[in-house]
């Protein structure tokens, strides 16, 4: 606790015509003339200080604290407190509480709650002001640690949710392919055709196995906020996705163009990029125009140091003015397509943003849609 004399401060504020002015006007005045604040700081007289206060500053005596007082001032936060204090005095207030900072004898920056109160009977000239400081550094650190723990927990919960969606949503494509191929094998009377179908089935099962391995890696991601990344050959990953969707592409009589340059690689999470590609390309097939050959193009470019994956189609398009706000929402659908679940784009956006990227969309009804993924 300190006892201070602000009477000279009041005299100077009166000379400047600031007494009686609204607090915000006084703060703006000192914002324009910040150098004046040091003048007012020097006008404050310290009358006394209790033993607890010098111990708080980690000095061995009051005399040592007074001698080194200039070293305790944390410039930026204290100047803001001084502005608020001067504004409060000008407005006729007799008490104030705000957060501030100071340096102790070891040079350690400490956080504190600073309060001052004019002793009754001294309201006119402010010559007896009691100032108290409460060190909240440890409390603030505990809160920051708690907030960080809550952030980690929140991210882990979101990852768990993403994982459950990946399993339920993405694996459906693989199991659907296996089911279709199995039905065709059972119904075929041609040994040659069955052998060909078995080869396709083996390919789908291999890709499914690879996906499960990637998901297993995702489960094993530790509590660190950074999602595990590795070098991904992008053209090969797009090719794998096209193979997964081979039956649907054939059914739609579609053309999917893998225009990714051979040497293109990204540093990304394997499960995430496979999920993103599967969702976006399958959507292009799902929302193709009847009686029109679906054409889906997957390209990659560097624009102003930004790495961009683009997936373009000539499908039914999206009325973004009407449905843009629902596009990436969970379980939000805006077509009558029975296959629409309102999950895929939600997952996609979450995965992209989890790795620091973003996704944009351009679309015209009955013309087509273009999704752009910006990698960080």
C-alpha cells in the first residue's frame, strides 16, 4: 500500500483546462500528446509505503525501493493506467481500479491490480491518495494454463468428432464399392468377368486398408495442437481417389481429369487430404447435370506464394446467394438428392482450417462449381 500526493497533478490539470472534462476527451488529449504523461508522473509525490509493498517488489527495504523506483515502471501498461487516472481526476472521481504491471528487483515483469482511493476530506486537491497493488501474476498464469488446457481439450474433442465423421462418412464409399463388386461377382456367370471383378475388388480393398491405416495414425495423434503432417505426393493421392470412385465415375459416364503435375507434393495430414479429395470429387459426381457428361478437373497452382488445389466441375451449380450460408454447415442440405447428408463439406472445411488453410467456392447455377483449397 502506498500513500501519494496528487495535488501538483491537480494544479497542472487545472492550468491545462482539463478539469471537469469528460474522461474520454482527456484520454484522447493525452493520446495525442503522450510525452506529457511523464511530466505528470514526476508530479506525483510518494508520502509513504508499507512493508508488504517493498516485499512485493522483492526489495529488502523501502529506501532501496525508492532508489530504484524508476526501474519498476513497465512503460506501456503504466502509461495507460496514468491516462485513466488523470481522466478520472478530471471527471471528479475519487477511486479507480485497473490492471497494471511492474518490474520487481530481479527484472521480472509482474501483473497487478492497481486501486487508488482519495482519503475523505481531501477530495478537492487529492493530496492524500491511498494506492494498493495486488500481485495477480500467479493467478493470471494459472488462468492462462487452464485456458490452454481447455483449448487442447476442445481441439481433441473436435478431432474425435471429425474422426467419427470420417469413419461413418468416408468409409461408406469404400464399403459401397465392395458391396457392388461382390454383388456383381455373385451374379456373374462368366469366369473371365469374375476374375476381372476380383482384381477390381482387390484394388478397392487395398485402398480401404490404406485408408484405415491413415485413420489409425489419426487416432494416435498426441495432445499437441499441431495435426501430424507428412510429405504427400498429390498427383498419386488424386489418382487413388479416382480409383476409389471408379465405379461411380463409370456409372455417371464421367471424366475426371487429374491435372496435377507429377512432381507436386504438399506437407499435409494423409487422412485429411484423402478425405478432402474424396468429398469434393464425389460431390462433383453426385451433383452432375442429367444428360450431360460430367467433367471434373483437379488442378494445382502457386499464386503469389499460395499453394492452391482447385476442383472444378460442370454440374448443377449452387445458388450461393440463397444457400451460401448453409454450404459448410453440419447436416445442412439444400437439394432433393437423397444422397445428400450435409456432412462432407462440413468435414472438409474443418480439416482444411485445422491445418491453417482455407476453402473458397465459386458457383453458377446450371454452369458448375469451383472449390479452391489454399494450403498453408
